[in-house]
C-alpha cells in the first residue's frame, strides 16, 4: 500500500485592483502530494479563493435598521469562500471538482427515501390486516356472535308476538338444546340451536322479511290477534298455501306498522320485520302522513285558521304541517280537507277538526312519507312493496 511520504503547502498572495481603486488580496493555496519516497512523481494542485459577488443595491435603511448589523454584510466583507471537493476519480487519482460527488448525493437521497418508507411501513402496520374470504367465513361460522335474542327468534318464527313470546319463556315453555330457558335475552341461532316451544320443534329456517301496503277498509282493527275483523285476516288467502310455496319455512307472523282507528280507511303498512316497524313508527323518524277528511257542514276561513293553529292532545300541542280546502267534486256534496301531520298522536286529525267546531264524516290516509296509496288498489287489497317503495318510506 502506497504511503504518503511528503506534503507541501505554498501560500501565495496576489493583489487585485477593485473598482474602488483600492487594493485587495486574493489568496491561493498550493498543495503537493508525493505518493512514495522512491518515486519522483508527485501530484500538485492549487486551491484559490474566488472574488466576492457584487451586492445588489439596497434601499436606504431607517435609523433603527442601521443599528442592527446584517450577517450577510459581515461575511461579505471577508470575501466569499470557495471550498472544492477532493475526490478520487475512476482512474484512482485524486482530483478537484466544484460539486459534491454523485455517490454522496445518492446516499442522501436513499436515506430520505428510507425514512419515508419506514414511516409508511409504520402506518400500514396500524391498519387492520385484510383476510381472505375463506378466513372471514371460518371466523363468522365459528367465532362471531351472530345470535339473536330468543324472544325475537320466536316472534320472527310466528310463534307469538314478542311480548307473548317473553311470557312463554318466563313460564318455562321454551327449551334450548334440551334445557329450559327463562331468559328472553338469551342469544340463540335457529340454524344451530335446537329450540322447542310447547313440545314443538322450531324450524331451522326463518321466514323472509316481507313488506305490504294495505288499503284498509272501514270496520277493521289494527290487531294481530285472532279477531275476524283484524286487518291481518285480510291476508288469509295469501298465507293459505304458504307451506306449498315455501316448504320447510314457517309462516311469517304479520303485524301492522302503527295503527288506524276502526272508522279510518286507507294506507297502512303490514310486515313481519320488527326492527323496520320500530324505526318507521318511532317519533324520531319524523315521517309525514297525509289524510283526506270529508267534513259535515260548510267550511269557512276561520275553520282553516283554527285547525292550522293546532290543538293540545295528551298534553302536547300538535300543529299540522298543511291544511288545505280541496275543490268540490260533482259527485261528492261534502267538503274535503287535506291535512298533513307528523306527530302521529292518537286521533290527531279528528281532534284537529273537532277543535275548529267541525265534524268528520270520513277519514282516509293516502300517504306515508314519500309513498302514496296506489289509486288502483282496491279496498281490502294489498301489494308487496318493492325496494324503491321502502326507500320512499324512510
């Protein structure tokens, strides 16, 4: 390995005449390298200091700014220092160059890129890993708690209403996997658990969710009981051949969403989806309901004003959204009012009309939310709702 045997430095000063006719000294440093004591060859190069760049003309400073020294001015007086890069070329010899070596620049870039990659890797590590479909299916089938409350399962299977199902459970008439269960909140899965009610095995399959719009006739009550005048009895013909159309699937237990009194006709929703019914009938849904009220007697402007101001029902002041007098029909001698409400209080429309000193001859509901009663749907008939109809109800 070659040893560095001698190193010599020569410091020279060269005068320079500036524009201000004053002399200034530029410094030059001469370096000599000798690679071996036995070899007469040597390497000599000069290091010079460049002249300072001319400064741009600045605007005159204020008195306060002049008291503060400028760092650039202080360094400029001493001249700009030029520092070369001493690198070893591809031929193995040392040389001077004005810019950093490419290997150094690449190393800096790689270190910055590596830092970014480490940050991205740390961020990715916090994200939940994605699993395959097979892994998710295995987890859902073996570990995920996908059960339903026992009372809800019984009601969905058509055994009884949820309240009556809870009574059956409290009375000890329901067994789960051979043991009597007295807790309605017990989570069960009909497809896996063996459930008996009064000695009868509950089917593994659950009936599908069903949604109907019914044109309720006068004289029928909104009850899911065994009454002959219940609106659910209007579905007897539909459910008569259910077992033939859906073998192995229990008959759905249908019930109404909300209520209409015996004398009121028109639109009512019937379903077997308890969650849907709860969401639709809850006051937070704020669904508007439109009624057509046929009135006995003449209607004047003061009547409309009184109805629009609202009335108190069950301690709550209810104000209708719309009150409108409809044009008279040639074949209908009585006047008609279009009333839109959203509170959903019991007998709300009848109480509003009564507060104005009028009497309702007949009342019909024609709209819930964005769904209107089809004009061609006969009294006592029903249609199955489509997904677009369900969206209109929300």
